[in-house]
C-alpha cells in the first residue's frame, strides 16, 4: 500500500499535517476495538463517527449485505420499489413516535437534513403558505455539509469557504447550561425556558408566516454533547404549534439506541413532525439515512399528477436496507437499547471521576454520548485562547489520546471538549479504560497550559 496522502483526499483533515508523518490507517475491527496496520489495538471511543452502534466485526451484518447483493444489488426507488425498502420503511414507521409513518430514504445524514428542509418548503407551498421558507437552528449546532444542511449548521469556520449559502437560516442560542447567561446560571429550568423562548422571539422577528421549520438535535453534538434542560422540548413544541412551524428532530446521531431509546424524541418525550436519521441505522456496515415524516406532510403529494420533486440515486439501496433490517434484528435480540438505558448512569459516573482534574470543567451528555469540557480555570470557567486550543487540542490531545490507545474526538467547535460515543455493546471494562487513558493524557495536557 502506498502513501495514503498521494491520492486520497481525507475529509475534514489538515492534509499538511501528514507531510512528514504517517497517516493512521485502520485495517480491522472487533467489538469495541480496532487495529492499525502495525497491529496496535485501540478502543473505539467514538463508534467510528457515532456510527458503529452494534460494534465492529458483526458477521451477520456482513452476511446480510452479501446475500442481498447476490439477489438484487441495486434498483432505484424512482417510481419503483424493492422488498427490502418496503420492509424497512414499515419497520422504521413502527418504531418511530406518533404518526411519523412516511419514510424517505437517503444515503446519509446531510441528505436527510437537506430532504427535510426541501419537504418543509414544498409542503407549505402546496398548502397555500408560500412565504414559509426560513428555518431556525442553534448556534454551534452541526447539521451537515450539503449547502442547505451547511446553512443550518451554526459553526462559522465550516461555512466561510462556501458562502453565500442558502438564505433564510436563522440561529438561536443552544442548550449549553454550563455556559448559561448569568441571570439563569443557577436554575436549569429557567435557562431551558429562556432558550426555548428565544426560538419564539426569532419566529416573531422574522414573521411567523415566513418560517417553515425548527431543526434541533435531541442532544446537540457540536459544542460537546449538550442535553436539553427539563421542559425545553415541550416548550419548543408549544411554540411550533402556536405559529404553525414544523419541528424537525435531527437524530443523525441520537437515534438507534445512542441515548437509550430508539429515537431521542422518545427519550425526551416530545413529538416531532419530521425525524432525520442515518449513522447507527446500519451500524455503519452500509450507507443509509432517512427522513421520517408525519402522515399529513405527504398528503399534498398524493393527488393525481403530484410529486415531491426530490430523489437520490442510492437512497434506499437494497444492500443497505438489508443490512439495516439485520441490524434492527440484532438490536432486538441483544436489547442494545435497554443495555444503554441500564448502563448510561455507570458510564456517566465513571467519566465524572475526572472532575478532580483541574482541566475538567464539565462532564455532560446522555446515553452513550458524553462530552468533557476543558477549561483553564474551574472557578471562573475560563476557556482556552485560540492559541491554547490549537496547542492543547490539535497539537497534543488528539495525538496523545490515540497514541495511548483511545480513539475519540478532541474538538473546539465552540468550547474545547473531548467527546465519547462508544459502541452500544460497551461495558464497565471499556468505561474504566476510557477514564484511565483520559486521566493520564489530560493530566499531561494541563502541564502545557
């Protein structure tokens, strides 16, 4: 195998960083672990990229893919159907909350988010509200890389090279209680009401007749696993109902057991109008995403000569659908969702031991989805400067954690955090291993400040 950087253009990667060093190259996975070309083992503390929910090396998922490929490797869903897409859509509709019974398949999360915004705009045009085209999302939130999804994304550095983006994407505060405004810093419910009411204020500023949807993750990824305050989503649902705005639950990460429920909306007891999802639907064994919509949203497109003019060549690919069905069978057989619900508190408690380190400001998240926010001063919650973040996160932590045998994410889209999202099969042994490696590496990182 040649030098990977000679031809391979890696995603979200500073290619120059490998001018004089080897690219880490992973060749095998089993359970919660992966191995590189040198045979070194790493604990996969990120499930690949919040994806490999069932764990690596699941032979039954590989066999499902091979069997389907030998029968029908490909056929589009453009005016035709195939059995696995029909069966999977029915399966997903049975698991989704409320009347989310219409499943539009994509190949990944960005496409699912893009599809949801397009559906919201098209739906309102069809029902006589053509001015509704704007969307509301949160600061620091990441919703994808296609032009619509990137417009929803609230991470400015990711957007600069591609502006101007799709107009009409409005941003509101996120649910980072650790960074709450002074007036509600000591009252999480008050903070939640304020953050939700900021959505109402944005709708009123823009004009309710122009807003079609609000896009929110159950637990926000970027910024470091931000769970919602109690009552937040119930208040958001009330606001959306009041102004006739669709609530989109972006669950590209948060579905399929990541939070200890099939969908994050179920975990926090709110009813969205649309769910966008991908990643863990197949545990990464084949690409697949979906937009899951309420029954009423398809109604304008069911009449004679009507069509939702949107489609994706590989959306609902037969092999991917077969893998997803086998993945859901595995989930049921091993009760992976129940396992996460039963052990999440132990995972949180294990990571919370790190609070005794001076560099650890906050440990937050839910299910198997946690972030550790790093600070310079625990008392004042002072964060790193840009230069310190560059030196600590990119210059040291990312490499040091990997060298110590832990694959996870050191990130500063917002405040500096380390994110952990292991396969849903992880046990206390893996929790302890993560904590021990983090303790050692974060202790060394503190000396660099």
